[in-house]
């Protein structure tokens, strides 16, 4: 736990745009934008292949695709202030009236795809970059003392709890996981190595079936 707590303390003591706290925001935004851009780019290509609909939807969809590209470039540069300006200045062009277009299913697919792409900018990115950089830093500084005090209380609790468990020779499920991990891996000169027990288990079992795998954590 102390490694995790040290990381949290570091998050609340470093405030520049290259700090880990902002890195988390940029990493998430990058994956979100990359996936959204890739999906919408394919829909945009499909739209351009249908000139009868493209004359109504083409301009607005092209603008959305361009906005996604701009946002993706800014996130890659990790420019928080520029992203903040972008989400506040972004406007969504009105989509054309295509009542005469015959393939209503395709029309609805393109319309929904464009709405989803715009929602990423107007809703998801706005939640992450709506506050000015200085305001974010001020909020972090304001929260930091309370966060540090909370971490101190948790550390005291863990220390007392570990003492009681040791006295009663008791384990929580998390403790069992940690102790098993200690049996399977060890640290040698800063590198993680498999123990002899782990190698023996690897020889004995070629495959391991895990039920409810979606509920596992990193330790498991």
C-alpha cells in the first residue's frame, strides 16, 4: 500500500502539464479520441461514397472529422490550455435536411455516428478540459491537505489492522493474494523474477481456466 500512497501524494504535489495527474487525463483522452476518430473516419468514407446523401451531410460530417483530428493533435502535444480553448470554442455545424434520400437506415447510421462523435467533444472532453489550467491547479492545491490527512488515517488503520491480524493469525482474501504473489515472484536487483515454485507450477499446468475473468484485478 505504501507504494500506492506515495504515488497519490506525488499526484497532488506536482502540478505541471507533464505530471502524472495530467498524464492520466491525456492518456485517457488520446485513446478515446483515437478510437472515435478511427470509427467516424470509416463512416465518413462510407458517406462520401453516397453522393446523394453526402450533399446534405458531407460538410457537417467533414467538420466533425476535422475537429476530432484537431483535438487528437492537441492531446498528443499534451497542451491542456489549448485543449481548454478548443472545447470552449468548438461549434457543431447543423446537419442538412435529407428527407428525399431513400436509404433511411444508412442515413440514420451516419446521423447517429456523427452525433456520437460530437458527444465525445461536447460532453466527454468538456468534462476533462472545461476548467482553466490555473483553476485546476488551485483546486488540486486546495484538496491536497485533506487528501494527505486521509492517507495518513488509512495508513494508521492498515498498521493497526495488520497488527490485529498477526495476533489472531488471520488473513483477508487480499492478504492471501499478496502472500501467493510472494511465493511466485521475487525482486532481484530491481528486476522481477519467477521463483522456483512458479517455474514448477508452469511445468505442471499447460493451461489455466479462469472463471469470471472480467472481475479479476491486476494482482490476480
